[in-house]
C-alpha cells in the first residue's frame, strides 16, 4: 500500500525513531502500524514505546474516596488548560467523580444516560451539554472507574489534576500509617507508570512477544553471537524489563534500597498487618489523544520528496 506522510508522522510520534527509519519500517510491513513498531524495536531504532498518540488534550483527573472502602476516578477533558483551571470546571469534575462513586454503570455510554445526581430530572449527558453552553468550550467526560474494597483505597492527584491514581489494598488493619504507605505507593504509580501489580498478572503472550523482540535485537547487535549466549542475554533483559513494568518489583522511589514489594512488607510487619496491593488505576489527562493537527505532516512530506 502507499505510505503517506501522515503515516510516517504517526509512527515517528509513537516511537521517536527517525523519519527515514519510520518510512522504511512502514514499507517493510506494508503499512501495518503495529508491525512497523515491532520492526523498529527489533532493529533498535525505536527510542521508546510511547503510547499511541500524543498526550495533548487538556482537562483534569478527579477522584473521590469514601470511608476507605468506596472510590471513583474520572477524566474530564476541555479544549484549553485555561478552562481546566477555572473553579467552574473543577467543580464540574468533582461532581462527575461523585456521580461515578455512586453509579451502577460500568461503561461510559450507560453512565452518560443515567440521571445526574447533582440535578435530578436531567441526565449526565444533558448536564454536560449545559456546562458546555456555560463555559463556551467543548468538554468531554472521557472515562471513569469505580472501586469497592474490602480493605482500603487511597487516591493521589498529581500536578493539579494532570495525573490521578487509585490504589486498592487488601489489608486487615487500616490506620494512618498504612494509609500513608498506600498513598506513597500511589505516588510511585503516578511517577513510574507500572503496567501490572506483580509478575503474576503478566501474560505468557506478553512474555513470548517481548522474548521475540529481545532476540531480534540481540541478533541485530551481533549476528555471530552464539544462541546460548543470546538466551542468557534475553533472560537478563526480560527480567530487567519486568522490574520496570511490575509495580511490586520496581525500585521504591523514596528508598532505593527497597523494592515497592519490600516496602509494603516492612509496613505490614511494623503494623502487625497483612497487606496486599490488589489493584491500581492510573489516569493521565489526554492520554492517547491529540491536539489539533499542525503542519508537521506537510514538513514530513516535503522532506520525503
């Protein structure tokens, strides 16, 4: 298929690879974006496996926690950061988070159609439409999650609402020290963006795919390297990668002598408690969304000739 400048632009934004490398990867994979990303990673040309699409939309993440046991987290988008920082918008995000904490819905469409608790008689969608009319900017309730816990939930909001995190822990003791520890873990999630709680959550499909990519990278570095040496390299590199994506294996940012798992074990011992991180949710404003298109595609087209 024909490789367009827009396709090259998108792949470059996702991977951080050079423009000509992106064009070659798309040609080699017949324009398949996922295969092109893997091609670049295998050949060591992708600087980072970024999320598909720039984090560009404005807005806020809001969260509510009630009595340690019930919580919600929401993302509401606006067109500009100026609007996102107004009290009117912040109050609306807080009301959406309160709605999400009490909702029985699990998907955004059903959520939008339920009754708006802050003003009975209208739906959440109608409340949003009314707010758009008042603020004069397009707004969007993008996503939400509700968490009910047997143990304890904490929230952490970073950057005035740019990132929001909920951490849910199974614990038989709930006190201020344990709440503080869980909030520290939430700060870790905000800063380090883990994908899984522990290695137990990592699928064999993920392991197989990453092993294949690491093997291709090793071959690219030295085609003559013996297979047994490559296998040892892959084990080491995969283990290092899992330590980055699994929360409990990450180095604890407030004490580099401990992993997050070891930190939680220490807090549990100090409080004569049993603590297990059950799940975390991390929302980042505008994750995967793009701002209005700029002239970069035209620039790419000109350079590609």
